[in-house]
C-alpha cells in the first residue's frame, strides 16, 4: 500500500465515478501526479488535474479588507497558516486490480484515503514493459519509464516540439535503446535522415561506434539504371501522361541494350527518336535536364546497405544545399526501403525523418512535396510489413494530416505556438485541454507521451544521452571569436609561407 496523502471530500458536484476531490497539503502533491483510492469496484488509479488552495481566514473579503484598513495583518491575529489546506482535483483513469483495467462506474465514498501508488502499480497500469526502452523517469514519481518497441514504433511515432525543446535528444535516446537490444529481444534497423548533421556523434561514441554507419548525403548516388518511370514521375512531379509514355519507351530501349546508363543516355535516347513529337521531345529533355546529374549515376548506391538488424545508418544531409536534392534523396530512400521491406528483401526498419514537415508537407508546391506520397503510404501501410516511421517536427501544423494522424504514439515536448497546440489536440485523441495546457509549461527535456505506447498520457523527464552530442549550436559570440581567430591564424600561416 502506498503512502496516504489525503482524504476524499464532498464538493457541490464530486465525487462522481470520474471526478474526485480530496484534501491534502501542498507539499505532498503536484499537478499531473498519480493517486489511488478504493471504491466498491476495487482500487482506482487517477491523476491530479488541478489543485486549489483554501483558507477560511481569507474567505470573507469584508473582514480581510477591514483588517488591512486598520493596518493589521490577519496572520498576526489568527493562526492562518494552520488553517490552510489544498484541494486536489482528480480524474479517475481506471479501476485496476493488478491486471484488468476498466472504466470506473461508481464514485468512491467521501472520507476514503487517497494514496500515492507504488512504482510497480504505476508501471503495469501505464503499460510500461520490462524489456522496453528506458527513456526517462515519470515526473513526480521517479518511476523508470520503459516503453515497448512495438508499442512505440510499429504504428509510427511522431516527436513534436518547438526548436530547442529536446526532439533530437529524445530521438537519440530512443536510438541508443534500439542499438542496445540483443538479437533475442528483436532489433529493427534504424535509418535517420539527418538534416543538420546532429547524429554523427553516435559514430564518436565507443558503445555504438561499430553499430553505426554514416553516409554523406552529397555523395549518395541514385542508380539511374534501376529507376522506373514511376521514380521519374516522383522526382519530376508534373510530368504529363504523354511524357511518361515516351520516357518509358526510351528506358525500355536502353534496358534492351543491357548496359548501365546515366540520365544523359536517356536524354540521348529521346533525342535520337525521330518519330517523337518535337514539342514533347523538347519538354521531356528539359524535364530530365532538371535532375541534377551529380546525384545520379549509372549504378550508384543500394539502400539495402543502410539497413542491418540492430544497426544505425545516418544519412548526413548537412552539406546538401539544394532543397530539391534533399527532396529527391528522402523520396528515393523512403520509397526503396518501403518496397524492399514489402518484398522481404531487407530487415524491419524504423526510418527517422527530421524536419518531417519539409518532406511530408500538408500543402505547398508539388516540387516541395515530392516525398509526401511515399511518407503517407508508409504511414498507412508500413505497420503490416515492419516499415515504421518516426516523424520529427517543430511545425506540426505544416505536417501532412494523413501522416500525422497515422502516428499512433506521440512524444510531445514544449510547444507554445497556439496553432500548433490546437493541431496536436485535433490529431491525437488521448490529449485533453489540461494536458495541452501543460505542454506550454514544459522545460527542455520534459515530454508527454500519448497514444498506443501508454495507457494514459504520461509526463516524464527524458534521460541523459550516452552518445556524444555534436556541438552545432555554439553561442554566437563563440562562433564570432573562433572565426576571427581562424582568420588571424590563416594570415600568420600565409606570412610564414612567404
Ligand atoms: N532530456 C534532456 N536532458 C538534458 N539535456 C537536454 C535534454 N533534452 C535536450 N537537451 C539539451 O537541449 C538542447 C536542445 O535539444 P535538441 O534535442 O537539439 O532540441 P530540438 O531537436 O528540439 O531542437 C541540446 O543542447 C540538448 O543537449
Ligand atoms: Mg533537432
């Protein structure tokens, strides 16, 4: 039995089967803390949704006002402190007798004790898994939060918060947990599309070094010889049906020759077709010319190299400058991973997509939304094949509603933008107003988990990471100083050289 922290009282409209108030003292409780009490149905677990303080010496405005008028402190005349108390307002979450959880349908009796549930109760009630991922501690309780890999990832995860709230940190912690799993425990492959080169620290950490592969986005070559017309229409949104038909014809001709070929070969093939409508020919050649040939090569890299059980591949896109190239790369890798997994050619994987709102964009020009379709397809169908997504975004508003609503677990950290808050409230069922309100007050590293990984929204502090953090966000002063020092060093070197 947990420690007693208060007693249930009657108010105008409580206790009911779901709303309960109890008297306690401020130092014993916190908002969002879990409590338990007994009812005729068994033990009920609830959460403190709000707290109110009361004191009878201050409930008569006229006497408070009168005393202050004559310059007298109420607390000098009366033992006010001793009469202060706190009322905790609890929402009942479920009747819980060790295993079965059901909705409470009867109120508790006034006068019943309210207790602090012990760790084991909380773990099982909230659906934590013994062999799960240790990502942090439950706020106000210190209980270790261990979430199941299947529960978190199978039906996709969204990590949402404003910049600097701790998204990348949280995702790094999740990846650390994945990399620590044994074969027996089941270990999916992880691929992270790292827009700012923030994950490379994994390769600098002893624990993970031999489980990590870093691929430079700017060196990644898309193999032209293995691309079909559907790939080209992915990269070149807006191609007409007639253009697709001619392109398909040209590719078939090249395939018949049996040699690897590049974009330029396709262009030459089209130009050599004397029967093709000239306008169509010109348009098609110009479309293909748009594809930056640096990114494409005859044979290129295989995405299968990116996915190995229990290992992490980091696609470091920080040196890629062109938006369009990033779109092409994300679309291509996502599409190939999904198709290959559907054909059972590669292990189950989790694809972590940073800046997801830039790739699965709800609206905007088609060129900026190249990856939207494939991301939405994985979101809808991936769970059947063991193809999971983790969408990471600081602008949930801009993220495809289809993709976001398929993410059945969400880790939400500090968010203050009211539009983003509203959007999150709409897309995830488990979040109530009070929880949304709490999101605005979270500190860096504090998070709320909702959805299929937990029985009830859970607030926690994300643990420290083991992998080293890439120091990218140095202070402006430091950057400015380093720049000038670098200049001086260079000019000294130059002088010495002369
Ligand atoms: N749980 C945490 N514990 C300690 N430091 C954290 C935690 N979460 C984030 N931080 C720190 O806060 C800063 C911003 O975190 P980051 O994950 O980069 O935010 P985001 O990706 O949301 O912009 C980083 O320096 C990081 O080390
Ligand atoms: Mg980040």
